[in-house]
C-alpha cells in the first residue's frame, strides 16, 4: 500500500495536486488499478480511516461525480450572488 501511495503522491505533485490516474494511462496501469481498488474499498466501508485521510490529503477523489456536482453547485452559488 505504501509504495503505491508514494507513487500516487509523486504523480499528484507533478500534476499540480491532481491525484488522478487517467483510465487509458498504459504507463501507470498498475497504479490505476490500485486507485480503483481503494475507491471500491471506500465505497464498501472497508478502507481504513487513516488511509482514507491520507488519500484525501493529497487530493484523491473517491467519487468524481459527487466532486463535480459539488463544484457545479458552488459555481451556481457564485453566479447567483454576482447576478
């Protein structure tokens, strides 16, 4: 787990804080699979809390749809406030 986390951390730093492995990234296929496993464990409530915290601290997104919805809602709030 630690080795994959460190690899993801380096990727996030290189990508300006984005701890994300694109689906078609053939160079990081194993890391992408590991990320998918972490998402699955979190969804089932089986990922240890300390690991969830560490992943979130580096910008790991467990549910990209929920994150996108939250960002859109915030943009709407800002728009409504400005207009």
